[in-house]
């Protein structure tokens, strides 16, 4: 700390520099824990604090860099700038291609949001819609989706599940993947539809997923392992859902890497839309879009505030031809 706080002046300045050094140490600890999140779920939770920790570490390092006199102190402060910079990731770089499929996802949460959500879906006109927390009391929203999309699959056979997939086209097959009691967050809540392609190898598999909250700590990882058994290794897989974890969490990254998927930026934070009754637009992206290598993204955009505590997203997707170029051919 001595190298950090060696500065011109003293008194108040020295106290401020020591406080900056302490904050820098805490922020760097959070960033290091997030990088080691694959080792333990407790460490992985640090990913939730990565954005503010990166800002704090950068600001504190810059202040101390400007204040310290010694070459050693400047070197240390300069090195402390690096972790706060490298955690920032580039946003989506849209592909120049003609979309062949539009999908939408939203955790509806509140049955009272039926009209805004229905209007949003009507405007965007996706071919496939995944929803979560649309329970059996959400009659108006279920009725709209049933009129708009003739094909539906719930994550449980008896339909007592609020995670569903709706499609405008007939799937080749559909299956609820939930077991146990998903509505009480004690089991995986997921559903799968498979759509025939022009050849057997070009079938498209779409999944809608709703994972538990991060507590108990190991439950999400167990659910991801269970979901993994339902995934096809085909490059044409699309996974939408409320994962209750941000893209930086190592559990999500490892899951995506094992299954040949990539996590797509959803256009910004999706949760929570409100804090203490005040509209804030979102702090974390916990609603994810994961794509196999058979897809490119022409664009992703978040929904407006539709009354839920989540914002949804719409994605325009292009199939990838064998030569790697985007194609507008229909998934069917």
C-alpha cells in the first residue's frame, strides 16, 4: 500500500489515497474471484459484481497513478489498470446476411403484462417464441399465444409448467424436459422443439430454459448438467432462456464451450427492470441466447419495458452455409 499512497501532500490527501488503495484491492479481489469462478460456485457469484468492480479498479488505479511519485508505484498502478480494462467485452458484431428465422424470448412474470407483451410479439412477428413464468393463471397471454402460434409445448407433459415454446410452424417433434417440481425452483424447467430441415443433418433444435436462482449454490450447475443431456451436438441448436446468471459466469461459459455454443449479447441488461418501484431498465443480462455454429446473428434487440421484471429480446438469425457464408434459406 505504501507505493500506492506515496503522494504529494498529506493529511486529507493521504487518507483519500489510502481509501483508494483499499477500494482498488477489494475490486481486484472481486475480479480475480470471478476469473476463478469455474473452481467453485461461491467464486462464480463474483461475476455479478464484475462491471462495477472494473470501474472502481480503473478509477482508483488512475488516481493512484497520478498521485504516486516513485517509478515502482507508477508501474504497480499501471499494472492494476489492466484487470479493469480486459474484463470489458465487445458487443455484438451483426452479420451481413439475410435472416431466415426470428426468435423471441421473455420471462413474463406477471399475468397483468399480457397486453403489452402481446403487442410487442405482434409487432416483431417472430416465428418461434419462448416464454417463462407464464403460469396457468395468465389466461389472457396464453390465449393470445395460442391464437398466434398453433404449435405449443410445455416443459411438463401435463402442462403444469410455466416455461413454454410456441411456434408458427409444425415441429418434427417436441418434448418437455422438466422433472420433479420446476415451478418451485427445485428442478430444471426446459422444453425442446426440433424442426425438420431440407436434409436430416440440417434439423433445427430450439430450447427454452428457465434455471433456478443461484441459491442453493450448486443447483444451477446440476440443472445445466441435466440440460446438457438433452442437447444435440448439431451446430443448428438455438437455446433461449432465463439462466439467472450473467454471461461472465464461468458455469455458463463452460456449459457453452462444452456444447459448441456461443453466448450472444442480448443488447443490454435484461433484469431487473425496477428497483424499489423505480424503473431502472436492468442491471444484468441474465436472459441469454446461445447459438451453435450453424447460425449467425443479423441483429438482437431488447424489448421495451413490458411490465415484467425482465426485458425480453428478439433475434434475427441466419443459417450458415457449408462455405461459412450466411444464407437466407428457410430452416424447414
